[in-house]
């Protein structure tokens, strides 16, 4: 009759621990005693990255294949199940069937007495692992407040990720990076606006536009209330500045008309009035922003209100000057009329005098 002494080795070359092993479907005739997978491969844990376990398997020489099934459960919840012939160690066909697949499995024999089964990550899993590494690099940069550099790492991670859990995690991280970078750009824009030494409004506007793009990206990746609030904030700043600049252009155009001696003051006056309305609209935008973040809008509210006051005074002065001018014209016309009446009286008296002398 006789037996064949053999071994069964399982090597875990994946990046996840195997938390449980089990074997089943071993025919009693094929095995001798308890040295069989369904008896000595139950409930073992195998460490990731090279951990292994070896158990003996005594086969009956008369057995044909000595097949068995094995199930491996991993720490991330994934499972591999396969069927193989233990008698492959002495030249029998392997009969390998990977019934439930989460990882790659390869097998070989050593010294015609040991069947070695190696579990390893698939190429897709290895790629996803690289995505995880890039994600961790991005997280480290975030802690250093290097948000722009972090976003690049997250973009690299998204290009590699092929598992939903990883993709969702990276998207969440990138949305946070976009939001933080947007906040930084918004603050930089406000600082440039506040520069009293020189006009940096164009540079400030560039920062506000950049902040808006960042908040848009953050919202597209993860629609968080804070991101929407920041988007509203930068929109109020951009819209308020646009209205303020349009009002300023109208005010300058009106001033130029007066400076060049325009014949009709009503054209300049209308531009001033249009500019005044724009300033008032800008004030509303800035005041709405100040309710959310006073530090970024209080100065804008003050300046815009000052412009409203000044332009309103100019309009009143023009109206008053126009009124005085009209009154002056009316008085002049009346004086001319009176002078004309006096001339008529003089002429009549003179005629009467001439007539008397002739008689």
C-alpha cells in the first residue's frame, strides 16, 4: 500500500494580511490520518509581504490526485478560493482552478515533496498601491500647507487608482486641497487690494479668479457646505469689484466730458448717475460679503460708500449749477424785456415832442 510524505506551503506576497485559512473537499481515501489540509490548515493567519505557513500532507500511493479546496480571507475583506491536486508534487497534473479570484496565485513544486502556493497582488492592485502611496505623499504635503504641490500628488493618485475606495479617498483629499489653496488665493487677493503704496488691483483680481477655480474644483469633487460658502464669498468679491470698476469708468468718462467743455452737461450728468447706481450695487455686494467675513470686505464697503457720497455730491452740484444757470438766463431775459419796454416809452415821448414843435 504505502504512503507519500509531502508538504503544503502557502506564501503570502500580497500587501494584505491573510486573516484566516481553511481547506475542504478532501476525500478520506486520499489521505492518511490527520495530515491533510482540511485538518491542519484551518484558521491560520499569514502575514503580508512574505509571510508563510507549511504543513505536512501524507498521501496514499493508490490515490489518484488528492484534490482539495482552499479558501484564503484577507484583512481588507477580499477572498481567494481555489482547487488543486496535492499529488502534483510527484508529477500528477495540478488541476488548478481559481474559483474565486481576488489576487494572482501561482504554484510550483520543490524536491518532489513540497507543493508551494504563492499568493500575490495583481498588476491592477499594485497600480492601486502606487495610487495609495501618492495619496499619502499628498496628505503629507497638506500637513505642510503645500496645497498646490499636494494637488499634483492627488492628480497622480487619481490617474493610478482603480479601486473605488481609493478613488473616493483621493477625491476627498483633493477637494480639501483645492479648498485650502482657494482660501489662500482669496486672502492673497485681499492683501494685494489693501496695498496702499501702489495699485495692485489687477494682480488681486487674478488671485480672486484663481480662488474661484479652486472652489469650483473642490465642489465638483465633494459638495461640502464650506466649499459652497467660500465660492459665494469669492463671487461677491469678484462681482463687487466688477461693479465698482464699471462705476469708476463711468465717473471718469463723465469727468472727462466736463473737463473738455462738453456743450451739453446732461450727457455727463447721466454718466455720473449711471456710475452712482453701479457704486450702490457694488456696496450691496460688499456688504453681503462683510456679513460672512468682515476682514475681507470692510475696506471695500468703506471705499465704495465714500464713492457713493462723492458722486452724489457732484450730481447735486451739477444740478445746482444748472439751476443757477437757468435762473440767470431767465433774469437776463426779463431784463432785456424791461429794457425793450423802456426804449418804446422813450421813442413815443420823442415823437410827441417833435409833433408839438411843428405846430
